[in-house]
């Protein structure tokens, strides 16, 4: 019969508090325990796990690599436990801090404009938003949800598709004031093609020519760290950019940008997913609230 250790969460909480307080003595004061009791409890935890979590040769508490990994997981587990208790006591009302990491285009055009509506619907949630087109480690960044564009790699993350958007090549009227509009895919090679400085699954631009898809590499004189920065470079007349259609709808309508080789657009779509850590268990109420809200309100529409 499996032995149930009723002190595992208690050990975990003491360990986390000691780390966050900077040492056993400070952690003991925060927990109203004696330093020796905290030290013995951490030693018992190490013995049970069969690994050293803390280096005791320095005056300040210093974690081993195993201790860092255990601390990071413990923070998440304790937060989930706290939320589970709150949900059970309050009928699963979404509450607490929600950390969201999103790529810059989605953040600017969808998430940030929709946040007032989301927070009005869920007044007990607070949101911490980070914008970056770099793929982050959710555990390392302590993010509850990340918004990612492009193909999903196999991982331990759970993904919920929010939609897909068409990609298109655009340039500003000021750019074409001094050079001709490309008429076929081969002519793109004569232009200043602006690309991302971050890693993309497909760095080349697919373009139709003579009924077949050819790939053109963006080898212009500038790169940018995110899709919105590429849009700004295109608006400034520096060169051509291939970006999501939803980013430039207003620019096209206002004449600030012009679509290029639209009849040679292969119509490929870039999927947008909301991803979160999950192991088959219940999704925290605050996370589920955001996922449902985005699925309801975001209209990518493939255009």
C-alpha cells in the first residue's frame, strides 16, 4: 500500500519561504519557527528526495541546480494549491495574478485593447503582461499563458488554437517613389527585404511563380526583433516586409502601406495558439477565464 506523506506540502512551503527570505534564519522568523527546525526540515526533504538542494558552505543560502529546479516547481505547485483552496471555498471564482507572455503583434492588436473588457468581467484578476516575439520558457518566466504564432513544436505545453492569419508582403508609397513595384517573384530579389532578427520556422518568403512556390530569402539592410518593429520599418519606407495581415489592415485601408504581389501570395496561414503548462489536471480558473475570453473575442479570421 502506498504511504501517504502528509507533510510534503509543508516541507515544500518551508523550503520556498527559506529561499525567498534568503536563508534559514530569515525563513524561520517569517514562519515563526526556530532556525534549527527549518534546517532539519530541509535536510529531511533532501534525504527523502535523495539529492542536495542547498549548499551550506556559504553564509547566504545558495541553491544547487537541483534546488533551483525544485524551487521553481514548488512555487507553481503551491500557487496552484492556494488557488484550488480558494476556488473550493468561493465556487471557483477566477481570481489572482495572471502572467501572460505574448508576441508583440498579437499583444498590440488584440490582447492590450481587450484587457479592459476582460478585467471588467473578472474584477478579482490582475494581469501582468510581457510582450516579446522570443519563445520563452513558461516555467522560467513564471508565465501562466503564452501567445505564440507559427507551428507548435511537441512539448509538455497544452495549446489552444485561437485562429490563423494570412501573411502578406507590404511596402510604403514612399519606398515605391524611387523604385518600381515588383511584378513577379524574381523581382523581389532586387528589393530591400526586411526580415526578423529572431528565429523563425520559415525564414524564407514563399511566393508563387509559374504555378509553383518559390522561396525568397529576406536579405535587406535591416532586421527587427518583432513583427510590429518590421511593420514600423515598412511604414518608414525602408523596405518590404512580410507580416501578418491583421497587423496592416488599417494601414492598407488608409494607404500607408501597399500590398505587393498579392496575386502571387500562396495563401499560407500562420496559426496563433495560447499555450500553458498542464499535466492533464484541472486548469486554474484564472487561466481558463482568459482562454475562454480570447476564444470568444479574438477574430483573426485568416485575414
